[in-house]
C-alpha cells in the first residue's frame, strides 16, 4: 500500500522497545523525528489494577528506575504497585557461606515490579506522546530489505520493511527489540552465540505464613539451581526457581501442599551440608572475625510460605545468548535480541534498560551533530559501550551458574571460601552493588 | 542563459571552469559542461545579459599561469565599467584541482572509503559551526538549532558537510565547481524529503554567487577549500561580500609548515594513501597567521583559531592546541557596511585609533599596489 517515511522504527514486543520509544521521544534533540513502534501483540489496557499479582516480575535496579522516571513512566508505576527491597541475602545450600548485600544509607537496593505493570505504565506514557510516536499493534514485519553499505545509484539507502498486511515502511534506523528469538537479528544474518541451559525457571506467586516487613530478597544456590524469593507485598512474594527440566515439570504439576513443602525445605533444609565443608567454612569465618572484628551477619531464614496462588505456577526454559554484533548500518539491537541471561542475578531487563540509555545517548549526540541517524559511526559507539558491559555481566553470570550447579567438594570449598571472603570485604561488595545498580 | 568557456587549443588539457548555470536548463548545461571538461574543442561565446562577466574571464586567463594565450582573440569582449567596491575580476577556481576531484566524484558517500577522514571530520566541524552560530542567537528551536539561518557551503563536494547543517535546520546552499560532485550531492539528498527542501546545490563558483547576491548569508563555510584556490585574497573578499554584517565565516584548512609537508603530503598521500595522491599542493597551504591577516584586512575579525589532529589508526579527529597541521578558524564580519578602515578609526577608542591609523596606512599601501 503506502510508503511511510519514518526516522526510526522499532520492531519489538517487549519492555525495552516501548521504553526506548518513550525515551527517544522525550529527548529534545529528537523533536522532529518520527518513531514507529511495531508491536506483535494486542494493546494491553487495564481499566483497573487487577487484584491478583502477575507471576512474571522483574527486579528493577535504581539505574533503570531513573531511566523510567526520566520520561514519566515511573510515576505510573508508583501509582500502581511496586515493592522496594533494601537487603539481599544470597547463600549456599552446601555450606554456611552467605553474602549479604545491605545498603547502609537506607536507599533502596532495587524494586520488584510486575512485568504487566511496567508494560501498562509504558503504554500509558506512549499515549501521552502519540503525536511523535505511532504504535501499530498486531503488526508483524515479514520481510526486510537492507541498504548497501554505500550508496549505489537508484537503490534506496534506507531500510525497507514489509508488514504482514502487505504495506511497506522505510526508515533511517531500525531498532530490533524483539526478544531472544529476534526476527530482525536473523534477517540481518547476525551471528548469535547461544546455548540452552538444561534448566527451566518455575515462577509462582506465594502467600507467606505471616505478614512481615518483607523488604529482603532471598536467593539460595541449590545444586539443582538457584531458588529466589522476591517480595511483592507484606504477605506476598514471587518465586523464581531455576531447576532441571524434569524437576520443573514436576513442580508445576504437583499439588499445592507438596509444592509449598518443597519450597520451604529448599530454603531451610541443610541436607546438602557436609562436615568437611562446614569445618572449612567455620575456619575461614574465625579468620575473618579475627582480622575484621566488626559485625558478622548471621544467616537468616526467609519467611515461610503458606500457600501458592492458584494458576500462578508456570515454567519457561533458560538459556544464554549474545549477538556477535549489536549494530549494522541502519540497524541496532537492544535488550534480549542482543543478549539473553540467566535470571540468577536479576539483571536481564536491567541490561536492556542500560542498552536503551546508551543508545539514546549516542543517537541524541548524533542528532545534535546533524548526523544521519543510521550511520555506523555513532552506532559502533553504542555497540562498544554495551558489549563491554554486557559481556562482562554475561560471563560472570554464566560462571556463577556453573560454579553453583555442582556439589563436588573442591568446587564447593572454593565457592564457600570465595563467598565468605567477598562478604568480608565491604569495598568489593559495594563495587558489585554499584555495578548491578547502574 | 548559460555561458560556456573558452578552452586552450594548444594541446594541454586545460579545462575551462567557470560555468554559470540557471535553473531550468540543467540538462543542457550538464551536457555542455561535461563536454567542456573532456574535449578540447572550442565553443562559441553567446554573450547576453551579463557583459562584465566576459571581461572577468579575460582577466582570469591573464592571471592564471597555466593558460595559453592562443584563443584569447576568439573571445568577444565587452568592456563595461563596474561599480562594485571590490574587484571580482579574478576567479579563484583552480582548474587543475577540478580535474583531481572529478576523478573521485562518485566516492564521496562511502563512509569507509577514501573520503572517510572527511566524514569523521564532521564530528569536529559541525559542532564548531553550530556552537559558534548558536552564540549569535538568543534561543533556538530544540531539534533544529540552526533553523532560520542561511548558510553557504563553498566547495561543498559531495555535500558531506552540507547535509548535517541542513539536518540541523539551516537553509544551505552548496556550491562546487565540479559538476559531478554536485550531481552526487543532489542524488544523495534526493532520498530524504526534508533535506531536499532545505538544501540547494549549484555547480558554480563563488564569484557567480557574488554577482547575484550580496549580504545574503548568515554564515559562509569554506571547509578544506582555501588550500585549493588560486587567489586567497579574492576568495576572502568574495566571502565577505556575500556575508551579512555580523555574519560568520568558517574556514578549515591546512597549515604551511614542514610538519604538514612531512605528514600531510609525504605520509598521508604518498606513503599511507590516507589522502588521494595529488590532492594537495604544499605551496598552497596557508598558515593561520597569513589567513588571519587576510581576514582582518578584509573586515572580518577572527574570533577563534583551533588546531585539529587526525589519528589515522582510530580514524577520529581531535581538537588540539597545535595548529601546525590542520586548523579551523572562525571570523565574523564587522557589523558596519562600509570599508572597515575609516570606521575603525572613527568609532573605537584612543589606543585603537593608533591601530586604525596603521591599518589605514596598510590599506593605502594595498590600494597603491593595485
């Protein structure tokens, strides 16, 4: 049908694409640029906040919260619901070692927000800027025509996208934010380093036995995979339990009581402890106490779970992915299209928000210099920026996952001592927290 | 009306270069111009409404040391007294330079190609122009900081600098004596409807713009141009003429030093191939001091001069204190219309009176020389 000349098109189904569109609109240098968002799903509108909590939640770091508030979406989230947490305890199932992240100055370490709440907030904000950002719901791109690296006579230097309904669009910059099975990335032929973990994550919304302050995030590394309890409200928490495919299937299908028991024993049971490791751990603990006679945090137990929300149990497979290139001429990948990570560190969506922040920064500078937005010179700046950060985080997360997937004594000893040592060195902990909160 | 130019008939391929062109006769013009460039035939002159142009061409032939005199007689000459204050009788376009650029006209927009250093120079020169122009306005439209400004890009080539300025909101006129460059530039901007409206390209010389308009532009940009012109003095005079009072002139060029010979000619052209061979002639490089003195003597007060350094390994440019290689200069035309010397003398203070006297003397000497 028609050809619409657009400045930037985002093919996306997920949080980062919507927030990217928002952030771009908000930046003053983009005032005269038109942005089109292609969304495969339907428009999600809530009349009223549903009472039941959704089982998919994300841990939003302070840096991401700043990004969201910079274009007004955070206010919508605050008006709906979110939960701030101040402390995080991470400990091992095979030993007494633990690490406690605590912000002394009473700042929030992060926020647990349901994915649906974030989407709704972003959709509301998009409506507010509909003069510059157009959203096409239920539209899927089926074909792409990429430009040649330098202008050839009579061929358009822009990207052409064919939609499912036959219409075509042309744009100066295509941003691919369509998840880890990115169609944009495949169409561009960008190599993706990926492997599947033999794990699935089980999620559920849990009711606690008794109401507590509930501002602590808990994560325990079991040999089968980490189990995490994230606070949602005084009486509710969200479960993310990464375990083998078979165990995950079992957990989802078992009846409620057994499921609750499984969760509680996963957090409380010391069945995996061995005497050898316990003594080795205790030895280091004495040494640390000797050298640094300040407060030593004792291991605390998470609140016990009473029941689980019906129909909130679900599982999905986990894997790792990293695109070899984030950018091509007139193409940029952000979010899960560029990288996919294990949820054990709670960093997946935050990396996506970081991508957006960086991309908008580079595009804004380019626009202020009158550059063609699809030009590689600033896109490679974004790629270098983010690849450095993301590769490090991906490697660290993968390493942690592998390190904690075993109960072989040497590795358990190594990680016990490592964890205890890290817990003792406050500057190191602060560095880790700072890196994770960006 | 269009005019062709006379060509040398004595065997050296001297290419006539100054070709005026009016809108509407573009295709005819391009045909003529292309053949003018390549063939050695002569064309008859069709004199029409701008007779003093011909005397300029005649003088161009006298001044250029490469010309042969054989075909002078065939040019019809109309003598008319001219009433302009400055002499525009000399052209600044060097035809041999035209030839060099002609061969590379289609390579402009390959960002990783031979013009890559010029593409990355935009990271310095666009902010330089933009920020200095923004200083002259009280506030600006976000998203289009240069909107409302009229800019002339002299020697625009393929439009590498013209397009960013257009994107920032300015109405830009890009001129270049090489027609192939203008064609490339036109083709490239045609894909973007917004740029298409904001930018206008013309294959002509600065002198022709001077004839048509005076004091029409808020800014004139001559980036990597002054090291290619024959007569710098005339060039600067022409720039000054088309500038509005208070308008800005931006120049980026190469310094004439031993270092610039070693790095700019020997290394860049002959060894590393960063710049195509034969692009630059060391004798035509201009030192900042010489440029400043020419600017000041033509009523343009120099606001800033900054050095630029190119890192061939990273492909990026950097600002630098050191002006011994590349540098950028920003000058502003004084706000008063007339010849600057008497006004300096009259309006400024006592110490500057002395300076005014000196420049009057210098001015008098220059006029005597002429």
